[in-house]
């Protein structure tokens, strides 16, 4: 079987899943104020399992574990630090079982690793030593549990992101770098999504030298993606992916407003492909319907390749 990276290097288009945390919420799972969707498998494993199954049946060739908010220091803030192994095992099991349910034996599983701070408050990070150690702990647990690659998500600064990326490198799995951006106050310049004083280009310059296999523009509004792709091309010539957000956030909940209809999402995806993207999917606010239409429009997407 040809692997996902070989397919990307050959210029094929691969589909990743859509939002997982937001989809859990959309299906009635309460979000935790400190760990967002991280504890979901602890209380709602079957819902999470079904979400993975639904994405694969919609066309996803790579699914992502719901480990965005499951580093030990985040779970400790939620009062669940002692349940680190149990929560993460259940979370990874949900992805693997969802793949089995969908007969997706050729579907890859990406282990998500983020720099999410407790309560989404940058003032709550632990000491540098603990923070890096906890990133390493989760990366090692993901690798030991059988994920196929590590997906760094929402890397958007030059300090916490470096620690997470270095920790992920140590486990030896293929590594995705997922970066997030938005327009600055002037409406033109690109800044890091949650760090408006950090230019997006400085994040790219800091992290790309650590040699990821794929760079994804993710958790970024669709209207910002073209500018982010243009910026990325200045620093990166390897495989590129796009999986944007739809909607907004009001802690601890995702706000399903200004959502994009799947047909319009596919129209945007055509432009991303023309600009070099070969891995497509969605982040918060997207649903299996958004992945399904990408699958349905695959002939158009392939024809749009530059």
C-alpha cells in the first residue's frame, strides 16, 4: 500500500477529517473550561468514536485524535491530571475503533499535539521544564499507542511551539506542522492567531527549520488562507495542507455562526489547490458534510492542481 506521504509527494490530494472538538460539542458534549474537548473520551467515548467513523465514511483518509487538550498540565488544571493515561488511551482507542467501524484499514491516524494553555489563558502555562516534559510525555504516549504521525496543531509563537515541536521530533514519527494565522489590526498583515504582536512570518521562520514533512495552514479563517499560503511559499517548498476553521469561539464553547455551506467550502478548496495545497480538511466548525463534498468534488480538485 502506498502511504499518505508518498501520495502527497506524488501530487495526489488527500482528505483529512473536519473539526472534532466542535463536533463533540455540536453533538451535545459539554466543553471543559480548562481543557476544552480534552476530557470528552472520559465521559463520551462512543460519541467520539462515532465522529471518527462518520468522517471516514465521508471520505477522510487521515483522522486526528482528540488529544488537542490532553497534555498533563492541561488535564491537571481540569482536575484530571491523575487520569492522563486513562483519558489519552480512551481517546486514541476511539480513533482506532472508529477506523475499524468504518472499515478504514488504510486510513492513517494523526496524533494531535498542541500548545493549548489551561483555560486558553497564556498566563497559565507551567514552568518551562514541566511544559516541555508534558509535551514529550504526550508525544511518547501517542507513538506508543500506535498513531501513524504527529500533527502539531495551532503552532503560533516562537517559544511554546518550539518546545512542542522539539518534543514531537524525539519520538521519530512523521511530523506535521500546523500553523494558524489571522489578519492584524490593519486588515492586511498576517499575525499569529492568538498572538497579534507576533508576525506570522516569524513563526514560519522559527519552526520550518525544524524540518517537518508537511506544513498545514489550519484553524485559520478561509478568507485569510490565500494570504497565509502566499506567505508560506516564501519559506517552504514541501507538501502543503489546508484545514480552516468556520465560526468563532467564546470560552469554553465553539460558536456556530457565520458558517460556510459545504458547496462554498468546496469552492474555496479549489482555490487552495490552485495555490499548492494537496491535503484538505477542516478544523473547528466544519462537519462530515464539508469532507463529503470535498470527496464528491475530487475530480474538480484534481483538475485544479497547478
